[in-house]
C-alpha cells in the first residue's frame, strides 16, 4: 500500500500545480502516508494542514491549540485597547503563533517529509512554487473555520483563513509576492474583527 501511495505522489508532484484538485489529492495522499508510517507526532503541523483540507470545520486538539494562541493574542489587544495593561504583556505565545500565521511550520515539515519519503521537495523549496501551492490550498480551506469548544476562552473561539489577493504568475509585484492570505477572528469582548495578513 505504501509503495503505491508514494508512486502516486511522485507522479502528481512531477506535474506543475495548477488546480485545487491536485492540492487536495496531494494532501490527502500525504495524510494516508503519515498515518501508515505512524509519523503524526513528528509532523504535527503537516498532519494538521492535511486534515484542514479535508474537513469543513476543525475542532480537534491541534485546531484548539491554534485558536487558544489567537485567544491570547486577542487578550493582549483587548487589554491594550481598554487601557488595562499595567505592565509589558507576556508575548511568549508569539513563538508558536508566528510560525502558524506564516505557515512556516507547515512549509518546513512538508519539505522534510517529502525528502524523507524520497519525493520531490520543490514545492516547499521554491518561493514561487510555494506561493502557487498555497494559492490553491488556501482557496480550499478558506471559510473552513478553526473552532475551539474548550472552556476558558474569553476573547475569541473561532479563526477563519481567507484568500485576499492572488497576482497572476507572470506579473511583476513589489517584493515578488504573489499571494496574500488573511487570518480573521472576532473579539468576544468587543465584537471587533481582527485581521492578520501574510504575503507569499
């Protein structure tokens, strides 16, 4: 079974990425391979992004952990807006939230996993390929919220990713960016919509 999955992935990865269908197929096959190899614990970010592409709503532990990070971020913003901060806020959570926002963990683990399986790592290795891949990936997962149903989240309990702008491949853009995605969530305290945009 595993050799068949690897062979299918090798064939798909040899083609230029040009559709949502391809990205869904690659991520679903990678998810199968991760499960068969028992690699989920070592590639948690990659597994999470494989799961996200196949579900309309994610409420499992990895999704909850990400939403908890946004909850901490929103707490800092709400307290600052209300003038409640008496001291410098604890921003240590950004060490985890930052790589989530930029999808760095996803990119790095995809690169490592493809290499470990003897597969072509050119998607995560090349900025243009990565932006192209993310364009299709993001259009599949946009409007598929991350929800945290755990108790104790006071500031936000749902995060949504949206594609904001896609520049045609042959266009010249300042900084070389082709894709802008946006993380969006709502403060449960003030009702304010917060956004974080990332360019690729």
